[in-house]
C-alpha cells in the first residue's frame, strides 16, 4: 500500500506488481482439449487449405452469429482488404480516424483514399451526421467500426448508404459476441469483419473472418482468400492468401467452448474496475449497454485532466512504472500516423472529437489473466496517483526522474 508520493515507482518506490500486467494478455480455454485437437491435426496431416477444423469453426461461428456465411481468414487486416476488394470499393471510402491503424491501411494498401470522419464523443463510433457531409462523387463506401464492441449506429449508417448507393462494411474486430438491438453483430451492412488476434476476447492465436448474408459476395471472398482457385489448376479470379490454418481453427474451436466463461470473467473484472474507480472525479469508465450482449473486453477510461489535475499521459507513466502496461488506444488517431499525416496534413481540423478523445483515453488490463487482487491494486494506484497529483506534477516539473514511457516495455 502506498502512503506517500515517494512510494510511487516513478519516484523510486517498489512497483505495485512484480510482473507486467498487459492489456492484451490472451484468453485461452481447456488446455487438454487443445492438445487433443493438435494431435488430431498431426494424425490427419491436413494442416491448412480449408481443413476440417476450419470448416467446423466456420459453421459454428455462422450459427452462433446468425449469419449465412462465415469465411475464416489468417487475420482481420487481410480479411478487411479482401472484403474491400470483393465489394469493389475504390476512390474514397469514409472511415473513422479513431480506430486501429489496420482499418485505414486496408484501404490505403489498395490505393483507396480513407476519408476520415469524426466520431460521436459519447459512443466513440462514427457520427452519422458527419458522414453525409463527406460524401463526394468519388465515394464508394462507408466502413463503420464497432469500437470496444459497442455497436455503431447501424440503422443511420445503413440509411445513408442506401440513399447514396454506397457499400457498407463494418469492422467488427472488437465486437465478437456483441449485439445491436438484440441481434448478433455479424450480419449487418454488406459484410462485417472480425479479428481473432491473440489480444482479442475470443482468439485463434492469429485470425479473423468475414461474415455476410450475401451469397455472391461470400463466393467471391472465398475465391479471393485462396488465390482465386475454383479447383485444382483453375484460377478464375484475382486473389491472395488469406487462409486460416488448422492450428488456429483448433484454438478457435477450443476458445468457443469457453466463451461464456471468458465473458463472465471480463464482466466481473469490468464491474470491479467500476467499483474501484467509483466517485473518482475526472475518471470515467465507459459504459456498456446492459440491454445488449457485450464481451466487456475493453476497460476504457476517459481522463478529464481539468478534474484529476493529472494528465492522462502522466497517469500512463505512473502505471507503467508500477508494471501496469495501460494503453492509449487509439492515440494519436490514424490521421496523425504515416502516411496519412503527410498526405492529409489538415485532416485534424474536421476531427475535433477524435483529437480530444485521443488525449483522454486509457485502457486497463482485462481477460482471464488477471483477477480481483490485481484490479484492486491497479485501482489503488490510480486513486493514489490522482490524490497526489499536485506533488507529482511539482516533482515532475523539476525533471528529477525519467518517465516509464521512456523505458521500453
Ligand atoms: N480493426 C480493429 C478495430 C482492430 O482493433 C484491429 C486489431 C484490426 C482491425 C486488425 O486485426 P488483426 O489483423 O490484428 O487481426 C493489438 C493487436 O495486435 C491488434 O490485433 C488489435 N487490433 C489492437 C487493438 O491491439 P498492439 O500493437 O497494440 O499490441 P500487441 O499485439 O503488441 O499486444 C498488446 C499487448 O498484449 C502486448 O504488449 C503484450 C500482450 N500480449 C500480446 C500478444 C500478441 C500477450 O501477452 N501475448 C500475446 O500473444 O495491437
């Protein structure tokens, strides 16, 4: 327990945790089931290319999500690229800047211009009122991101897309097992893309999927993720290699069996954070709508420096020194990363909510790698640091210590 400012690790005190606590520590299910499946893969000598585990995973995911087609892929970035190409997007596509860089890169990679749109500061998702202002004759589509698993305004975006005859794709990387108006995310828009990366609540080591109710689109995507092969020696389409392998599918099937457990651990942890940080002025833990299904994977704080008197970045430094590797997803916003900041140096002028949020957001560890003692310890550090804000700022302005952020993680 820290009682004076010198106890903070940033000022030389012992860190609150002996081991680093990461935001993205992977969840995993039954080890024995996974081993059995690995043995099966070796026995069968079928390692990739639409193997039996991939097919089983696709079927189970499609059923779980209530969607006609699920095409498993090697990761969500390739899945996004393929979905974008299969939808025939070109010219300009409207996307949020407040997202992981892959959403923008999947367009730029194909020489499509990502047109960055501001978010609604309440939901952190695309603001449909701003989307319409950005549509030009070159616009071919909209990509909404269900950030933190909280659904976009699917209805408003769908209505805009229909009226302007634009494709509508959702980056659902965070939104596996979440609902919008009681319906599973996965069958909205023309297609949706999930990430099953190790850091995601449901993971396949690396992986992703495109889901859609559109038969033709699904057939095109299946071809594209397999070099365009329609059978041995028969290439009928341009394609790439987006295939998921059997090891990843085995992990996916095993993770799927523990899904309810992952959600209840995340939910319990999320509630503990909310309790631990309750009534702390200037610190808000973002809400999930309890009327919907959520995976509670992301514990997202918004830090209002005017109230805490401690900046988000100073709090980050303090936490890192204590071995809590909190993250600033998605600082500084795609528009401030290369190549976008060079290509569109003035983009920030239209992205006020994005720029403000990027200064406030801080994510804390969740998942089945951490539990109650760690969460109580993290909340104690946050409370203590904020209570000592004045003293911390004074010392830091004298520049007596290096920052944790300067040290490598
Ligand atoms: N769209 C959105 C909205 C996304 O958020 C993402 C990915 C994508 C698309 C693209 O999906 P993928 O192509 O990746 O399927 C991480 C993830 O790498 C990335 O998948 C994720 N979003 C993003 C939000 O977070 P980084 O670069 O911040 O962190 P990373 O991968 O180094 O992991 C974070 C921490 O987790 C590490 O410091 C340590 C811990 N960790 C990580 C791995 C991989 C572990 O403890 N064990 C592990 O195996 O991007």
